[in-house]
C-alpha cells in the first residue's frame, strides 16, 4: 500500500502554497 509521509505532504503543499504566494506577491 501507499504509506503517508507528513514530511513529503508538507513539502508538496508548501511548494504549492509558496508558488501561489509568490504569484500573489508579484
């Protein structure tokens, strides 16, 4: 099965949020 890794999830979500934030900032 697929194991859930909080670190991987947070990293993935973090990048998405960061990209969205940068787009809004600019």
